[in-house]
C-alpha cells in the first residue's frame, strides 16, 4: 500500500483532527470505504486480548495504549482513524506477519531484541516495561527463583517465556499458550501458580472487574522490555517516519494523555517516555 504524502497544510489539519482522535481509540475493524481524501486502508497489527494495551471490545471497538499509539502514527502518515484496519498479531506471529506483508506495522507490546532485529526493523522505543509475575492474592511466591517447580504460564514467542527458561527459573513447569488471556484464566482456575509477562500487561488484567481483588503483581522488574513499532525488514523510510510520529506524540502531550487514559484505571506506574533509539539493557 502506498503511503500518502503529508503536506504542510494537511499536517495542520491532521494535528487538529488528532487532538480529537489520538486518544479516542474506538475504531471498528470493518472495511467500509473511507470518507476522506481518496486514501486506502492501512493494516496495523495489534493485540486483541490485552486490556489497557490492545483490546478488541465485545462491540468491535479497539482500545488501549498500543491502539492509541498506532492511531496517532497512522494519523501522522496521512490515515484517518476510519482508514485503519486493525489485525490481530499474536506474540509468535509478529515477525511473519511483517515479512509476509499482512500488516504495514505492528504496535503490540513488541519488545526490541537483537534476535528479532535479524528479521524485522523497529521504530521507537515508545514505552519501557518490565517483566513481572501475576499471582493469587494469597500466594507465597515473592521472587523469581520461587517459580522453580511451580506451574507457570506465558505465551509462545514472547521474551517472557524465553527469560524464564534461560534465566529466571529454569526448573519452572512452563506452560505456553498463544495469548495471555488463556494464562489468566489458568491462574484463576488454579491450573497454574503464576503468569509471567510485562507488568504493563499484567496490571491491565488484574484491574479487570471480573478479576478485581483476586490477583497481585509481585513487583519484581525481572527485565527491561523496550516496546518498538515493528516494520518490514529494510523499510528505513517507514522507520524514520514512525520515529518522527512518536516524537511528535510525546512533545504534543498526546503520549502522556494516552498513558493516563489507558494505564490510569489499572494504576500502572509507567516509566517516563523513552528517547527514540535508546534501548535500556
Ligand atoms: N514484550 C514481550 C514480548 O515482546 C512480552 C509481551 C508479548 O508477548 O507481547 O515478547
């Protein structure tokens, strides 16, 4: 898909439009033709089951910080919210979705890692999160090594699953599912003793009405997860445009507004906005 060029005049219009829509989320994933400027659709990969980050609501709306970041970036590239088609990109599918060209870019709690950079390119980072554990309120797990011998859930293709096996608790009985919502259901039923992934994701689940008061985060900061925007390997032009869009989102206050809107309800204490190109090891 060809990206439309943003002229100075349309950038002004866009920035006005974005101030009303950047934090709005709520785009439907139907494919009705766009009302604006004759532009086509842009396909963006997000998560569908991560409250506060990337969530497909029962009515078909999308919400979360990643959705707002994706919507803002698309706006800066010349796409109105109704020209966005969100596509689910699960943790294990992300590199392939970009290589195949299923989506133009991915905003899906996607940590920048050297291994992934062999297959895809990243813009950003736009958020720094940390791996943590979600456990039952009365759990006696207090540190990473307590997981050895325990049933632990994470997601296939995630950095969290890899970290547990290689560093945190190699003797944990790791169950890998395709999405975090399945892990959380397992924690509630007692099928697993803990769920591990980024604190940003776990906080969103813990705050959901149906789980309120049942779980707690261990607060361990087991890793640094630098969230980037994934693009097809070699598309440097798009990386540069997305980096500019992220900088604009941060300097305009839209980043902070999206943080408050999406992480406020879960009481997630996020790190300050990272600098483009600066990876926290
Ligand atoms: N941020 C980590 C990753 O990219 C964990 C969350 C996820 O699976 O998306 O692997």
